[in-house]
C-alpha cells in the first residue's frame, strides 16, 4: 500500500513539474537564458515601461527590454514558468500572444488564444523590404570600425535595440518579429 501511495505521489509531482507551461528559450551562455514574447493589451510607453520594470524585479530575471510597447526580450538565470510572468501581465490588463509559449494546460491555452484573438497587433503591418534595398543610416555600425566580427555583430545588435523604429524603417519588419526569421542579416 505504501509503495502505491509513493508511486502516486511521484506521478503527481512529475506531472506538475513536466506539465508546467514555459516560454520558448534559447541558452545564450552558462546559467543565462533568453526568451522573447509578444505581450498584447499595452498601448502606451509609460505602461510598457512599468510592465518591463516590474518584470525585471522578478526572481531570476537578469534583464528585460520592451520594444513597440509589446515585443519583449528577457534574460534570466533559468527558464521561467510563464504563469508567474503572466500574472504580472494581467496586472496591466495584458496577456501573451499565442505562439511564443509552450502551453500544455488546455484551459490556459484557450484563455490566451481568446485574448490573442481579441487583441490583435493593429498598429503595424509588415511591408518586407528586400535586403538588397536596405539603406542604413550613417550611424549604423560598419566593419571598418571593428577589429573582429564578434564585436561588429554585438554593435549591430545594440544599434538595433537602441533604434527599433529605424530598424523597422530599414527592413519593413519590427525587431523581434519572429513570425518571420530575420537571422539578423545586417550586411
């Protein structure tokens, strides 16, 4: 009888651990993870900044940025369960766009699907500009100024994060728009 109870408890614990919903992550280095997602329902810069600042205060979050009041990038010490971050989003009457989370719970999936359906990204429609037609401003990092490719890549990445609207004007796409794979092709 005792073995049956222990076995049942082990199944319950493992289903809790493995059944948790997560963001899609990439490991950027030891004990550092990066995730991106789109939060819907935030429409102004002040609210977006309050949201990201509250997010940064969350345990294990190292850094966070928000672009266009909705596209978020978080660096953390471990993979986070999105339910803890979702609670913060819901404090701002917001939620996630379906597709950036690994959702195993059917009820949560349905809630987010309904929210995503009712809160469309309406202020921008991508007009993809072919890479051969991209025109970079004078302050965009150029390889002549850098001694190695890794420094140049970091400089380009930083420029894009500092100038997301200029990036959108150059490419026709918003930074962190992973519905289209950019691969950061910046010549």
